């Protein structure tokens, strides 16, 4: 049953995405949040977001948008360092998680958070897909979670690389 689902997902992925999903080196787990990876960017804040967006486009993945959390905080009269949540995904792949557990829709599309520390360091954070699978009790989509993890990791590395 899994092989036909994975084959269907793979067939629906754009060729550039399939060609660029080499397993990235694992980033550091964020000690401040369970089930989160965090990678320091070698770029400034805006360039990091631009590189993530460009890599998403190059892979043929759908870009859903970016939420400037600092601007939202400012509008509420609250000071917040730079923080932008970006959302993207491949519906034929992501929907397979929802068919395993509809509540998993809370985790899709893929989200990456780009933040800037007081010292100017820029970070990219995203969910560990193995943790997401466990959280939603999804045990029959291992290959799809592995693909999603590889793609997200490669996008984060593209955003963080000079």
C-alpha cells in the first residue's frame, strides 16, 4: 500500500525537486523546543528569506507566503526582533499525511521560521518530520516523511549557505 502512495507522490513531484533531494547533513536540534531543527545562516535576514524562496521555486514547490511577525508585533505595540514565518509545500506529498490523520493538517504546509538574534545572527528553524509523524501517530508514511525531511533540510541549507 505504501509503495503505490509513494510512487504517486514521486510522480507528482516536479523533476527539479526529485533531483535535488539528497539527504542533507543533520542540523542541530534546538534545545529550546522539542522536535525542532535549527540552522545558523551565513547570510543576512532578508537574503536568507530570499534564498529559501528561490530554492523553493527552483524545486517547483508551491510558495504560500511569508508572515512578518515583527511587523505584527509592532502593530500591537510590542517589540520583537526580526522574525518571519515562511510557508511552502507540495500538496500531493503533504496531503498524504492528512489522509493518514486529518489532524496532521495542523502541520502542513511546511513552515520555516527565520529569526535574528540581538547580535545579528540569523537562524532558520523547522519541524523535525520524525517528531511530526510521532506526534500525529502516523506510522504508514515513513517514505513520505523521509522525503519531506530531505527536501526541507535541503531548503534550509540553501537559505543558510553563502
